[in-house]
C-alpha cells in the first residue's frame, strides 16, 4: 500500500492482553471495512484474538489491560525487552482502569469474599507505566476505533501523533449534542480529554472520564461547579475514581 508514491515500512506488530476485558484489542479487529487496510499496513506477528501466529520478533507491542499478578510483571518485562516501541492501549493499560478500584479494599478480604476457600493470586493493580517504560499511551474504555486507526497510520508513516488538548465538551459541541450537565446529569466532560467523539453524552449519559484528564484541567473549579449544581462530593470522588485516570488529581 503506497502513500504519496512511497512504500511505507510495514512494522512487525504484536498485541498482548493482560488484566482486562480485551475490548481494546477487539477495537483493532472489529471493523471489516478497515481491517484489510490495517493488516496491509502492518505485519501482525503475535495477536491472539485474530491470529495463530505467536512470534517474538515484533517492533511495536500494544499492551491491553493492567498489571495485577506477579507473572504479568515478568511477562510484561520480557515484552518490553523485545519491543522497540511499547504502546499502552486503553484505560486499563494507561491508568489501571476499572480494576484499580480494588486497590481501595483489603485484597485478602476481598479475595476471600469472592473466591471463598479457593483464593486467586492477586496484587494491587498497576498501570503499564508503573511497571515498565511506555512510549505511547492511548486512553479510552475502549479505545476509539477511529483514533487508534489514525495512530497506526502515523506510526507506519513515522509521523508524530498529537492527542486533542481540549476537553470532551468540544466533541459535544462539534456534533450539536444536548448538554447532559445542563439537564442535571453529573458529567466529567469539562475536565476529560477529548477524542472519543463524546458517545456517552450523545447516548444520554454523563461522561465518566475514561480518557483521563484533559490538559491543564481545572479540577478544583469543576468541584465547585458540581457542588453548586447539587452533586455531593462523594459522588464526584467515586466517578473520578472509576477508570483510574484522575488518581493523581483527586
Ligand atoms: S480499557 Fe475498557 S475496553 Fe479496554 S480492556 Fe480495559 S475494560 Fe476492556
Ligand atoms: S454533556 Fe458533558 S461533555 Fe457534553 S457539553 Fe455538557 S458537560 Fe460537556
Ligand atoms: S464521553 Fe467520557 S466516558 Fe464516554 S467515551 Fe468519551 S471520555 Fe469516555
């Protein structure tokens, strides 16, 4: 596949799943209209969801999921050792995702409550960057199909990719979505990084902040605004904790 008459490099790519629902890697594979172009622009050498290939000669490794067991730490370190570029894909990989909520509990107690006499090995949830160096983070639960396709194009062509610096509200305004915050729904859109296309407000829900904070977001001002509109501090704190992206700001 040529671009401007130039044959781009076809990098060897691998996708690996850790603790997560595997929904982010499914985003790479779930649209037949563009799957062919994706497969033509990269050489997939290891991607359990779509291929029986399981080679270790990859240049780019996409990591789906967070790290919640010791064996995952060792596996991730081995992948980092082989990959030239390591990409954290999705909110689980970037922030710990919904799994990070378990860190607020006593793990032994929670394990016994869920698994009774057959406890499972588990450790506090960590984002990928808390275990190994990460070259690029792509947030979202799941990642946006359109955005990850653009990123793959940029990587293949060797062109730097820039995420939007503005909040989700701008995505809403672009598509004339009725503001849910104005209609009494708690919405983290004013402090969350855009780029998802604001599907939650378009579907009648407030934003839950799965993409983490937008650049220079003013969380204190947002807290004051939410309080002014009658939302309890506890409700806001719980929502900020949901995907783990606001942990450093809460
Ligand atoms: S970020 Fe969401 S969609 Fe992606 S693996 Fe985690 S839970 Fe699944
Ligand atoms: S619905 Fe939320 S994200 Fe959309 S404009 Fe209103 S506050 Fe912003
Ligand atoms: S609107 Fe908010 S919760 Fe929904 S996909 Fe976008 S960032 Fe995530």
